[in-house]
């Protein structure tokens, strides 16, 4: 006799086994040559690793560090400007056209480069303590020097115009915009020019 509140146990579900996925073949990893194998020399790290500067102890030390950093930045900017690096040059010196003008000036002997020493001699000769013959000679030398500088500057501007039109025929800046820049550079001593000369005297530009 079966009790009414008891049910027959349901048959257990047959477990369906799923097929295991096929194993993906592992590819051998390619050997990456090291820098030593390639013959490249790597810089060695300093002993102790990177040195972290401690924070300033007070305001005075912070200002000192700031001034030192500014000094280093100015020195770097001046060195870059002397070397003619474009990112350090002021706007008046930037551009390939200005670089060409500097090379034209630096590749020739300019009369204006002797203007300041000649002016010093003339001023001494024209002083009242000198005889009238020396004063007259100094005045004649003064006129001759001005004429020589004017003629040499005119020849320079013709050369600048010719080369600029040849190298930059599509430039929107007329060559006359570079005349004053070229003439003012001739009045500077060669070793004091900034940016410094990149060509030798007599070298073809």
C-alpha cells in the first residue's frame, strides 16, 4: 500500500558529456636578440640609482634653487643662440633666409668690420691736442671710410638680392627686407657675432 503523500522518485537525468575543446598548439616564441647580441653599448647606471633632491628646507634655499635653475636655463639659451639653433633664436634671426644672409656676410671681408677701430683712430687724430696736419688727415680718413663702407654695403646688398632670388624664388618677403640685417652684421667683429659664423672667409655660399 502506497501512502498518498509520497511520490515516486523521478528518474535521474542522464548527464550528457560535452566534448572537450581541442587544445590550441603552442607556437614557439621567437628569440628576441638583446642589445649585447646586437653589439649596442648601453650606458651604465650610476651607483645608487637616480638621486632625488630633497625638498628645500626653507624659503631662502628654495629661492636659491630657483635662481640656479634660471641661470642654467639662460646659459643653455645663450649657447643655443650662439650655435644658431632655431628654437633659441630671436624672431629677427629665424628662418632659412636669414641664415643665408648671415652666411653671405660671414664668407666675405667687410669694410664695416674695421669701422669701429678706424673711428677710434680718427677721434684721436681729430682731437685739439694734435697738429693741424694730423687733424686734416683724420678728417680725410673719416670721409674715405664712410665712402668705402657705403660702396661695400651696396655691393653686399646686390649679392644678397641675387642669392635670395636664386635660393628662394617663391618667398613672399622681398630681398630688401634683409638689407639692413646684413649691413648691421658687417659692423660686428667676426668672433663676437651671434649666431656665430658657420662658414670661413672666402668659402662659397
